[in-house]
């Protein structure tokens, strides 16, 4: 047996399968792929579902899903075969992939933005996944497979929102809007440098859990409609970093909550409900920056993982589904009931 491949008996490859997006989720047998130059083949252990995966299924994501693509950008597995020229991983390594196939570092381009796992490159909801060498990211050793499978999208976009262009200083105020996975990661990352976190939620049931995760103050936006003014009253000057994981429906209030020269980072994919009135001038009278970011680069992913390792941080997982219940995992995320990541145990 060549030294760039594990023996089939070691990888339990019977009944290999792949889910595909084809008017919904369909499942079929999968033949083991052979890695080409600068590719690695992994045996997938776990994957997780993001809101973008629901949008890809619905046809509302900005990048259309390729017909029959294997979904999910987030997953983790063991390297079982190497293509020629691979130097960034070895047999037996536990790896994931960056969200964008070839965005390694530096400014993003339209070309790199248009190459994504689970959209037009096969993703992780399968027995086997082919990973391009540019995408390889080794996962923190202290994380379980389920935890390691949650980092690529929600984890990295929260990290990018907080650490670029300038990370929060000790004592800085960070405002998180929403109680989905991005907001949870943002709270955890904000507490590492000692920031003060104010969290906006629309769920009373989740408020105590956000506080337990590290939020210093909670505001229920279903009770306090003008929560941007409430943040300003609470702090006197507003928040320096706003991570809005909802989107346009909350932009006006996020701006109202911003301190002078603060940054509002829009990472939400949620569209306004019909009849929602949006501001003609989103800045109002505020002096701040509003930006929208696209997850992050491989270099950013690796920097995040170093901090996760140093501080032994654990992602928040709500529920883990068996791979035979993959459709149920999608439905559960869509329901809005989850607090933390929705994971699928693949193998």
C-alpha cells in the first residue's frame, strides 16, 4: 500500500454516501474519489449547517448552488489520501477547509469569492470530501469532531467581524445583535481581550444563556423597540464594535447604538419582512463605518484557531443529528429554535 494512502480497512468505507442539492436533499451511494494534484481526500466525521445552507437550498443565496453539489461548507475529517505535490497535510491529519477555496490571505477578490465549498465545490455532507491544498486548515486538538465542524463559517465570520480592521481593546464595548451561532462566537471572542459585551436578542428564553456565555448586559428587542437609544443611555457614549448578525431589519438601531467612530459589521443574511420601513439615510446623524464582510481568509482561520487553542475555547453546540436525519437538521435550524450550532454526525 503506498504511504500516501490509508488501507481501506482502516477507514470503514462500506456504504459510502453523499447528499446532494437537487430540488432538496437527496442521498445516494458515493464512489471514493481519487485526489488530484494538490488535493487531499478526507473521511468526513462531522459537518454543521449554516443559514447560508438554507439559502442555497432555497435559491436565495447570492452564489447559486451548482446542480447536484454536495452541501455544507463546515465539516471535519481525517486525511486518508494525498494527491501529488501536497505538503500542507499528511495521512491521518484532522483537518477542515476554509470557506473560500482559494482565498489564502490578503484582500479578497471577486474570483476567490466565487469559489465556495457546498455551493459550487462539493462540501462535507458525504462520506468522502476532496479538499484543495489552498483550503487546508488543521483544527484545534482539544475540540471534538462535532466542535471542530462548526468553525468555518459562523466562527470565522465572528472572528473577522471583531478582529478586523482593529480588534477590541480591554474595556471596549462590543454589541452583538442576534442570538444565532455568529453572535455566540462573537461573545466568546470579545471576552478574550476583556471587552464589555451588550447583547440584543428577541428571545427571553435565550437571554440567560447569553449572559452565561459572557454577555454583561441583555436587551430584549421585542420589549425595547428603540434598543439603539437604550444602549446609548446605558453606556453614555455607545458601543465601539457592533456585530449585527441579523441584517437590514436591525441596521437602523445598530447605527443608533454606535459610538463616535465605531464600526457596524453586517454579517446577517436575513432579509426584511414585507412592509419593513428602512431608513433613507442609514447613517442618520452618526459618524461611524458600516461594512459588510464575507467570512474570512485561510490565514484568518488559522489565526482564530490559535486563539481558540490558547484559551481552550469550545463552540456552543445545540444539537447533533445522525446523518440519516440530515433533513431534520436543516428543518431544525430553519425553525429558529436552536441556541448554538446544529451538527450532523457523518461517520
